[in-house]
C-alpha cells in the first residue's frame, strides 16, 4: 500500500491494548508505512509504551483526550488526517474505537469496515477487508470506494500480536484546542466483576452455562479460569438468571470473542451462544448431556460429570504449567 | 422529553444462512424470517420507561422499504406514539454511511431531545449508525449504555457504560445520542391487542426529497465484493475415561495438538 497506514492506539495501564498491537502488526505487513497514533495520556509514557511496536509514533497530547470520549478523539484525528493524508487508518474493534471510527467515517465521508478478521490491499492500492456478518454465519469481503483514508477496526484475536522489538521514532503533536469540546463528562470509572482478565482480549476463556446448576457452580468456572489464566464468560441463561453480570455474557446479545482457546462448561451450545464465540481457534465442550449441540461445534468434547471434570482439569492444567 | 428511537428489521438470528459456491456478491442466502433487532428493542423499551417518568413522545424511525416498516409496527405495538419511515429507491444502493445520513436528516426534522438506538444491528453488527448519526448531528454520544437516567448534578442525563474492561459513569447534556447495551431495559412482550392495533397504525413516510438530500449523498463508500462460508471446524474428538483420565488426555491434546497451552 502506498502511503501511511495509521493505527489508533489505546493505552491500557502502562502498556498498549493487545488488539492495537495486533493491528500494528497487520498494518506493518500491508506494505505501507505503519504509524502508531496515540491520543491522550502523558506523551513521554505513551512514547515509551508504544515505540517497541511501531517504527513511527505520533503522541497526541491534550488533557481533553485523556478521558477517551469518542467525539474529542475523532475531532483531533480528523484534523490530523486532513493535514497528513494517511492511506488507511486502523484501530481495535473496542467500544471506544468503534465510536471513534463511526464518527471519523461520518465526518470525512470515508468508507469504514467494522470488526474485520482479514485485511489486505487491492491492486488499486485500497484496503480490502473481510468481516463476519449475521453472527459469523457468513463472511463478507468489502472493498472501499470514494475518498481515503480507508477506515477499519480489527476484531481482537484476528491477527497475531507482534513481539516488542522496534524502537520507533516519536513525534509529539499538540492539537489545536479550538477543535475540542468535552460534552460527555466522566464522573467515575470502576473495574468490572469479570475478573482480572478482560473477556475481549483474553487468550483463553472458560465459560459456564446452566449445567452448573446455580451461582455456586460458577466457582468451578472461576477455579478453572484461574488455572488457565483465563477470563470468565457466561451463557445468556446464567446472566438472565442473575448468576453473573451481563458484562460476562458471550453470545448474540452479549460479547463476541475470539480467544485461542474457549472452554465451555455446561453450555448446551445454542446458536445464540455460538454466534459470540465461533471464531475461537480451539473449542472444548464439557457437558453432562452427551447429546448437547455444542459437541457438533467443538474440537474436543467430554461428556461427563462437570463437578468432577472441572476440578480434575484444573489440576491437570496446573500440573502442565508447572505450578 | 421527546425521544427518537432508531429501529431496524433484521433476519431472525435463527434464520437459515447459506453461502452459495463461487462466493460472489449475490452468494448470501438468508431464510425469509425477520425480527426487530434485539438491541433496538432494548432502546425502545428504555425510551418508553423514560416517557413514563418524564413525559413527552416516543417516535420510532427507520430507513428502508419492504420489511423495514415491520420494525415500526413492532414499535407501535410496544407503545411508541409515532412511526416514521424514510423510504426511497436510493436506499437500495447505499451503505451504512448513506443510511446514517438519511437518519440524521430525519432526526434533525423531528428535533427530539434524545436519540436512542441499539448498540449494533443484529445483521451486520457494525455498531456504526449511532456514532455516525451523532457526528452528523453534531451531538455527543454515549456508546453501550447499561443505565440511563436524569442526572441529579446538572441538566441532562447520567449513563453507565460497561465496555473495554471497565464501568464508566458519564454525564451528558441534551440533545444527545445514546446506544443501548443489554441491561439498559428488558424489552416487553407486546399484548396481542396492541399488535393488532399496530397493524392499522399510521406510518409517516419521508423520501430523500422531503429531507433535502441529493441521491449522490447516498453513493456507497464500501461495497460487498463477495461472501464466504465460515471456516468449517473439523469433526469433534470425544474424549472418554474417568474424570482424571479425560482431563489428562485433554490437556495433552491442548498442549501437543492444538498448541494452545503454555
């Protein structure tokens, strides 16, 4: 691709959100010049966190960017895009960046592909994106027309995350403050019940369903998740019954996840649930019912007593990890 | 408070989906079963709850012909006061950005205090229209709200959003766009009598000319070049034995065959 491919980078504690590293890796492979654009935060910290993953870093500093409201991010990015004219702009398919990219597309009149799982370049030098539709039951290939840059957010887990190893040059940018108004006021920020690992970016997810028989049964899921170092997910039935918060729900009306490993404990495997996790690389289904539909859509299946299998599996995982 | 709710009729999640050999732009075949997008129903329910406590009107708005009006009838059966459909041949050849332009032009005309919509539609799941409509209107937007009420501190609304691994509490002045995540409200099951009444409800129609939009504004910026079936998973390997045996076998396979451990 001729020209610059920007990746809008979201920070996470003192690091970089994994999906943004994955997007940076893909951007570098598309042949253009990959540039990490980091809105908000301390520019020195941002530069130190991002430079190992990109040859060039634009650290955009302004206090109104720190809260991460999509409107202020989009205003600043649109201003930079108009001046520097990148060929494409990528981001992670997070709630925040989906809001930012919807605004960028509307503001610039540029095409946008959300939540893509494949990205390459056409002979004409435009992006070509593949994205799931209808709950992952089909994949659409999208081509861009009209004005550039081509915009896309990438699904977490769709591309490999490159290891740190670069030492990018850092440029600091101070946006024109006139363009910024903060109309969403951040009154508080709290961590989630979901546990120490974020569902959207987890390598491994252990999810529980109705087969656990009650909220106490979820301790099996939590213990197995702890053994794997995994995030905890839940089926709709468990969330609707109040066993878990809806931020844990995987499926059509919950989160869509793409971990390397998805372990389903006591989940029957209804189509609504599978829509949220069918792009997981390896799927393990464990269920009391040997006829559970999930077994038709898993790589490995065990039909047996969950209350014996989950602790046995947790013990084996701990042994394999040398704990 | 007057609220516009953006609604969309989408294929039933349980409709059969097939992708024809060859995979061109016409290869996607979806069984003819339709529902109103689930998150839009949550937005609609929340709008009706807000009307109950704050007064005002709830106006359902959709863009498109054919089945699109069914989402409006559903909204009226829920209890919406008005139903507005933008229908124009140009909508058949546009993309999500064109739809957002149409919806924002219609919202500007309806001049509500608040726009509510689902966080994403059940078919393309892009989560695009809410943010794009906010941008085109020049309004603030709160994505993926799980709580929404009148702010006590200041004029406007207070929302809670659960996303990206955190829970955020946000205050926003009106007019604003808020998109609904699961948890914001539980959609009702409309009574049969209301469903019957909604069949005869008046649907207000608008076209591009009425909105002052030139058809060129709907020229697509992305186009579907083709569809593919999802990659098939190989047949399942069922693991037998006692619990400790099965656990040991599974961990061995995860480590050595699937290579997802360690």
